[in-house]
């Protein structure tokens, strides 16, 4: 069974998103109340703009093979939100590491999910909660270079969260999203080709 918990538990309780112990939760959608929406750590790029270059991403956030100890099986994804890295496990001691952008304060979460769907140049439909917070957003946007989901998307469980590309490479390494994990388009395309539907995704802080 899909397991996801919000780091900011009191906000989830206030929003009625967590249920009593022993009761199966609804699909996870963890959003902070409108009056307390925090600022991202860097300015995001508006939908429709294709801005920045992957060359501007600092070296430590560029895709690279690394020594990484893990008991997870090959093909598992480990998302480290505090360090801003995603690891694709390749062996007990090796992984491919990708720099990522993560959810800003109040939109972070941890849990274990699976990739349930993959899409190339996906369309973007902001969820109602996001539209309520940011009413200027388009209700739908076709896939393309200016789409906030970028070149590829991998959908996590039955939640609204995704691992996806971006139209704003300069936000990699920052806390800026509403809970999704973004990679530069070259990296998300590389990850997309390596990962299968059904792959385990471990999100930790």
C-alpha cells in the first residue's frame, strides 16, 4: 500500500489530510493553507517561458556516477530532499546521482511510492489547490519547451507528485516547487530511459 506522510504534520491535520491511525488515507495531496504559503528559496520561472541553460547548474548538481552505499535493489530511486539529490541505485555501492529542485518549506514530504506512469513532453494541468493559491496559472498547458514539467515526467503513485523536467534549470538545487522533484531536461530524459514503471521511489529528508 502506498505510504506517504507530510513532514509538516500540523498543517496536514489542519487541512484534514491525515486520518486517524488504522484508516487508509486518501491519495496524498499535501498543501499548506493559503494564508501561510512560504516563499521559495529562489524565484521560479513562469509557465510558458523556456529560460536558462543546464550549463549554469553547479557541478555538484550535474549528473554523475557516485559511490553510494544502499541496501535497496538496483533500479530503486532515492530522493534526498535536504541534500537536493536523486540517486538511481545501480549496485550496493554505486549509483547515478542527479541534482534536483525540491518542494519549498511546507510542501516537503517523505514516503515510499512507485512510478505508476511515464510521459514524454507531458501536458500540464495544475491541481485545483495550486490554482487557488496562484489563480494566474493556466488551467492547462500543452507539452513543450516552456512547460513546467519539461521533457519527461514520471508519476508517483496516485498522488499529484512527479519527477519531471523543468523550464527553469537555474532552480536546480533549490526549494521552489509544491512538492514535485525537478531535474534539468537532459537529466530527466536520461533517468526516464533508465527507470521502469513500477520502480520503487524512496523519498527521505
